[in-house]
């Protein structure tokens, strides 16, 4: 299960407990509350632009991707996540 940002929900420890997957819950991910939002800003952006996913946008990785770093990750882990998601989205175009 791939999210609009290219994240793979299947490997997430929160899948089925706190989250049914970004697409299934229309971006209303559990962690959005921690950034003062009701919906994932990336999901919202994709839907507002009418894209299927971020892979359709010429600006990826954008400032949203860069700013939405899991606070438990190192900068290296965050950058690897961005590269992994880019690879996934490039493969699904």
C-alpha cells in the first residue's frame, strides 16, 4: 500500500492500530495532530492539485517533504526516506 507521498504503509508499525493507511483514511493520519493539522499536508496538497500522487508534481521533493521530518529520525534517515519515496514514485508514473 503506497501513499500519495510514496511512503509504503505495509512496513509501518502503526498500520491497522492507529492508521488504516493514508489513502483509506483520506490523509487523516494519527500524527497530523502533532503538527496542528487534521490532515497530512502532503496528502492535502496532492488532492488540491488534482494529482494521483507527488510523482506528478515537478517540485518533488518540495519544502513539505523536507519539513515533515519524523522527529525520531536522524537527518540521514530522513534523507534516505525521501530518496526511497522518490524511487517508488518514479516507478509508478
